[in-house]
């Protein structure tokens, strides 16, 4: 039996699928709650989320983000968000391929857009759940269905990803507090994060405050998100459609 379980774990890793918790759910065990919530959510046919984030530097303007996602198994993600100053982004992630829509030239890859972190962090709830599951051992049960977690180091970067520039923060000197709320079926209900980030710039005084919240908006309903820019609907490029078709065929 152990060899079969090991084989299943190896196959799941190769296919990019979340590994099933080794033990049955124990609602009184915070580690079990996190592991099962992450697995149950990540193995749904699809789910929708809404997210908000705020980055407050010691000096300068606060940056606010407000968006929505549709995640489709086995790795298809649609994201739309607006940010302070009227910035608007539409993102499609197909496996490890990422495209962003540019108002002037249309769809471009994340590398072409100079945004390699697009479609990651709170913009991709699967990312967040993956990080939480790997560190479920630090979880503490506050009350039924609600656990607290603390993070430091590079895992904070993985959670906020797109809202941070490469090399901007000293992750070892930063910290974050996490709240994970689960629903009656032990799936993601709401996730929130409050972090204190230490800038890498030696001339910078003070710390950066980061807050983010991801809330589940529905399960197994939507299989795509109608993307819009300035309230005008955007169509996917042929390259994106082909990548989606290939991904879904490979994972059937």
C-alpha cells in the first residue's frame, strides 16, 4: 500500500496536481484543515475569486489593487484587475505560459511586457494555496474553520509576487500574518494577509506595509472570465486559444 501511495504522489507531482493529504480530515487539527482546504479547492473543476491588495510605502502614494480571477483545472487562469491611477490589466495564464493585453499592440507575453510575475501571488489563488499547504505545520486553529499562520522569507514574495519588484525587499527581514477561512466543505472561503516588508534600499527609512484579501466567489460555475479593458470586451489571440486547447487535451 505504501508503494502505491508513493507512486500516486510521484505521478501527481509530475502532472502538476496537488498531492492528497495523507490523513483524513480532522477539523480540530489546524494542519489538517489547511491541507484539506488547499487540496479540496485546487481539485475543483473551477472556482472564482475576488481579490484586493494595498501596498503602503513609508513615503509616497499608496497603491491599491482590485480584481477577480477564474481558475480552471488543470492550470488555466483568467485575471482582471485595476490599480491606483487607472492602471488596468488583463492576464491569461495557461500552464506556465502567461499573456497580458496591451491597449496598443494587443496580447503580449509576460516577458515581452516586462512583468514576469504576472498571474502569480494573490492574482493566482492556486499559488497561494500551494504555499499554505507546504507550510501547514505552522497553522494554529483560532476557531472552527479559521486558522492563523505566520510567514517569513521568500514565501511572502510568492504570495504577493506581482506587487513586488525583483530585489525590492529583504525577505528574510520581513514577516507576514495569514488568516485562512474555510467553508462548510473545507474549501477556500477567504484568505487575508498582512505583511511588514523591509526594503533592500539602504537609503530607505521605514518599512512597507502590505495587505491582501482573496475571497471565493463561486465554485464549478464559470470556466472563463470575460476580459474587458475600459469596459470593452477583449478577445483572446489565436496563440492563447491554441495553448488552452492543448492544455485541456493533455490533461483529460
